[in-house]
C-alpha cells in the first residue's frame, strides 16, 4: 500500500487491545488516520469498530497498546480529554437534552463566562453552521426535531467545540436517502475545511461513494486498508467477511421435513410508522434449521416477535401454524402470547435482549424458570418444587456456572445467562424454537454448546429459526437461509450450496435502489441549491 | 494542556461495587451505624443542651415503653405506620411510585366517618362496622385506581398524579368537616357518635388497641405471603423488573398495574378505617399525620421486604414517641428530638452505601513521583 508523500498522520493506534470479560473486542489493532481525509471504518456487526473508536473518544480506556495524536502519545480517559485533543464523536444514540434548544445543547457543558450572552453565542454558532452549509434552526427545541436534525445538532456541537477529528458511528442508519445525501454534503464541506472524518459503517455503497480510504476490522482484528478508488464491492466484502473458516458443526440431513409455520405477505410497522417488514413470505419447516441473515435492523426482531405474538401486523399479513398431528391450520396473527399458549402451541423464543426481555436479571434461576410456568396449576400460589428441579436440571445438563440457583442471573457471565435462557426455552418441549443472536458475546465453547442444542432440537423434529450475524456459522449450521434486506426478503437459499459472498450481496440487495434514489435526490438538490444561491446573491 | 495527561492522578478514593456481603457482615455494619449515630447524638446533646446523653436516651426509651399505656400507644402507632408502609409496598415493588398514600388513607377515613355519621343510628353495630370497612376499602381503592388507569392507558406520570390526588382528598375532607362540624362554628367534627359509640371498633379487655394491632398483624402476614408466594406477587415482581419481560411471557402489564394499585389504595383505605373507627373516632385533614409519606421511607428503608418493615417502623415510631417524651420531661424544644431522630436515620440510610460499595483509598503518593 503506497500512500502519497504529503499525508500527515493525525492519529496512530499501536497494538490497541480491549477486552470485555473473555471477549476480545479489539486485538492488537494498529492503524493510522491521516489529516484531512474521510476514512471509512468497515466491518460486520460485532467486529469491534465502535469499541475502537470509543477509545479515541474517551468512552473506554484501552487495556493495552498506545494512541498517538499528532505524533505524541495521548492518554484519553474521558470525553473531555478527547476534546482537549480535538477529537469529537457522534454516537448512534444522541446525547441531547430534549427540552433545550439546539443552541443550548451545543454550548452545554462548555466553559464560559458567568453571564450567558445568548446573542453573541448564537451568532458564533451560526457562523459555524454557515461555513459548512448545515440547515438548522438553532432556536428549535430538540423534542421538536427529526432524527436527522438531532444528528445535525450533534455534529455542530462537536465542530463548535473545535474538533479537528470527527468520528461518526453509523450516521446513516437512521437517515432517509435524502438526509443521507445532505449529510454527505456537509461531511465533504468539512473535509474541504481540513477536518478529518472517520465514519463507522457496514454499508459498502456509502463507503465507495464517500470515503477516501477504507480500513477493515473483522472479529476485533485489523484486517487492512485500501484506497477507495482501488476498492470494489466484492473486494471489500471479502475483506469484511474473510475467507472460509472451518467450523465443524455437526450438521445432519433433515429427516421427515414438514411445513410448520407459513408466513405470508407479512408487513409490520415499527414505532415510527416505517415498514420494518415488507411483504415477507416464507415457511418454517419441522426438522430443519432456518437461518435468517441480514445487517442489523433489517427486520429480524420484528419478524420473530410477530410470530411470537408480540408484534402487530398490517392487514393482508398471515402467519399460519399447522398442527403436526391433525394438519389443522391456525392463524397466529391477532393472538397474543397467552392465546397462542392456550391453543397448545409450544413456541420457544430466545430474544436478543436476554436480561431485558428473556429473563429477569434480579431473580435467580428458579425465579426465571417460573416465568414460563408460574401460571400453571390451580390456586393462587406459585409452585416451588418444579422450577427448582428444572433449575437444578439445567444447571447440571448445560453446566451453568453459578454460586447457586438463587443467585440473581444478572450476576452470571453472558454465556451462563444464555444457557439459562436457552435451557428454559427448550424445556418447554417446543414445536418452534426461535433464537435471535443466540451466540452473541459468547466464547467458542459456549457457542458450540448452543449450536449442538439447536441441532438436537432439529433432530427431534422442531422447527428451528436461527437469526445470526456470523455468516460462517449460518452457512455451516443451517439448512436453509433467508436473507432480509431493509425488511424485504432478498432470497431464500440452500445453506449447503451457498457462499458467504452470495449472502453478503443479498444482504445489501435493496440498498442498490437506495443509492439510485440518492443520486436522483442529489441532482434535484443541486438545482435547488443553485437557485437558492442565485437568490441570495440577487 | 498536554502536561496534564502525562501525569494522570489517581483519584483519592475509588468506588467499586461489592460482591454480595454476607448477612452477618451487613447486619453488623448496620449495628455499627446505629452505635455511631448514638455517639454523634450524644456529642450533640452534650454540646447543645449540656445534658447527660444517657439520661436522654433512657427517657426516650421510657417514653415509648415506660408504662403499659405507653406500650399500647407505641404499638398502635407502629401498627398504623406499618400498615400504610405495607399498603404502598406492592406498588413500589412494581416501580409504580405511589405518593398518594396520604390521600388514600384520608379518603378511607372520610368514607368511614361518612358511614358513622349517616348510618350510625340506622344499622346494628356489627353490620355498621362491616359497611364502614367495605366503604373505606372501596373509596381508598378508587383513589389509587384513577392514577393507575391513567398510567396504564396513557402513560401519565404517576408521581405527580398521585401527589395531586392528595390535595384533592384534603380539600374534599375539609369541605365535609365544615358540613359535619360539631358544635357549629368550631371548625372540628368532634368525637363522632360519642354517646352511642356506634361504629367504634370494640376494645378487647383493657388493652385498648389490641384489635388494631391484631388486624395489622393479619395484613402483614397476608402481604408477605402474597408478595412472596402468590402468582400475583410474582407478576408484580416481573412487571417491576422489566415490562418487556412481562409482555414476553404474556403478563398483561396494564392489568397488573391497575389491580395492584387497587390493592394498594384499598389497604390505605383500610388504614383510614382503623384510624377513625379504632383510634381517633373523628376526622381531620391531618388525620394521616404524614404517615402516607413516612410510609414511603419505611418501605424503601426495608427495601420492600415486609418483615424488615416491622423493624423500620418500630424504629421510627420509637424515635417519635421518645422525642416527644424528652420534650416534655426536660422542657426541650420538640425540634431537638427530631434532630436526634434525623441523625439516626441518616446513619441508617448512609450505611447502605458502604454495604453496597467498597472504597479504595489511593496508595502512598510515592508511586506518583516516580
């Protein structure tokens, strides 16, 4: 890799390592960020991009390695330290005070005189706004703002504090195509003014459109860097997902496969009224593991929750459950968790948020076993013996390491928490077992325990749904893989014949339109800009 | 500017969360805290009023437990405070911050007085007591039901809502006090049914408050069992911990909130009945005497454990009785007793911090210079 001579290094990372428990989020990462460039930090979910940048922003301190800013070693222990080094980060979750105006949020926490001279401050901020071409009303309150406006405030806040290096964490995840284009416009303006920009992303098209250089992380390791003009979508995908890894998951051929749940034309809205799922049709079959692949937020959560009776669907949607014994078909939509249970349908669901949804953190294993069964039996009292026995059984069988079965589960490690949850769910003797990111954050051994449990359930004739993010595992573990992209099914493939590359392309299939839309919007907007400028001059 | 970063100072004290401290240790910490509070109180007594702290302490003790009569009064006060604390507890375990205990008690008392006044000469005494009992529970329950419905259906903030309901209750009772005042123009209701004693909770033998204490013992045990072993109690815990988990397993969060608040308000109403029928035989706007708020403290102090609540309310009632005793015996300002009480409570709450966190002091400064 040859880099032009005139490049000056703004930040160097040398052998930076960060671990959370037994997980290496970043392992010996060494990389450089040059002054005045737009660098894309690319990687799959969980590859350690955000963690790495959080260490520059003072959110985390590295466990090992060094950080150099302008050639001098820097110790960044707090966001304030980061600002002293002129580094500012725009997080995915905005940190703004809702009842304050944009301007008030921008100066919040800054040193100043005792008396606030609002006029002078406003003028000062407005100067920054004009310089980069932001469109924002500084007197508007945050709670009246759209997501994109809030993001703009965050960016101005960082700029106003004099940040030379701006880090943006997945900035386009929450934006419409038009808003994305506006954002790219100001980012380029910032670059023209000599600012350095790092954007964290997993969207290839954006990388190609916006950045000068791409650095790739995979599973916490630094994979390499490439000039954007030399990169193609497929070369980036290969860097991002890597070469085939042998996993040796024992995959048996499905036996006695039957249709179990037919999902047809399923459309769901998220809380903002945007389609989280768009006309999704597929079938869960007994005796099979159906993998679901997609980038984060492509509709996986809504899909599982709709089947579990936790998510409303739009008219025209249908989820039919076929009872194995008598082939009766039952419509699951419009029924809640209890209705489904009372129909005798045993649905097990391991949600993504283990402690916030699947379990009660402050209860022990016994209390958590009761979650699914507390209402069984007559009388007003809960049973004591059965959950205790079940807890003991799961503790022994899955080797849960806990001081005792009454220790609050939030005190257990992530792997043990997951064993408790999965153990409880399979104890329901389910017909359908749905799991969301079942091995996220788990070490290799525990992950394999989970894979084996899923395979066993499949051999028992359960219809298993595995929502995953590691493509290697999806390809090795599942029988069929459904790929979601922006709420739509971009295809259902045979896991035995597909490749990671094929899945990767399908995962961003509809983002193609997205770019086309942006380009159209760009053309329109440029015209408008010119008109506006003409007016101003006139 | 950069200099600062090269020599990062270790902070003087670092905090870390303790892994579970075993029971023996945590209780000995608490005992130490009380001891320390008594020492600090002692110093203040000597410095401010120049008296022997031991005289003061023994007088306080005698004030609460000196005579059979005093013991009964202490027990009654303890029972009422405990009852109100227990009434608030199921809501708190669900993280529904019911600050309306005061109003719910008052409305229960209002319903009780209403029945005594209008039905006192119409119903036989047994039936009258029953009607009063039911009316108090229903009205107290309604007073909590209203904010619960708003919270469940529209997500209104329950702290403000329940707090405001107190003022509505106070104004309503104030209106009826003028309506019922005896004699006219006194601004007081006076003792209701003094001649007939209709609707008065009977005394058992000479132990005048035995029935009140008895009722509270039953409710205490009942609530302990309800929260710990019943299906409802389990639902309350799950909803309090995580509404998403509750929804995930099919618990109807709205239903649990409303049901629990009716229970909470109902028991507050029951407390109002006990106060009017079993103890005061009259109604005033200050009848709950702040117990609706003190009960919040008791409930929190006990970390929503019903059994520990007995100890907490005992402590607070004991201090209150003791404080008024030293005020009368030594001619001290009543506020002085409150200062002593405040210090003890401060230490008791403060020690929880040291039970949950461990302090690490900076090692010698030699390392820094190196």
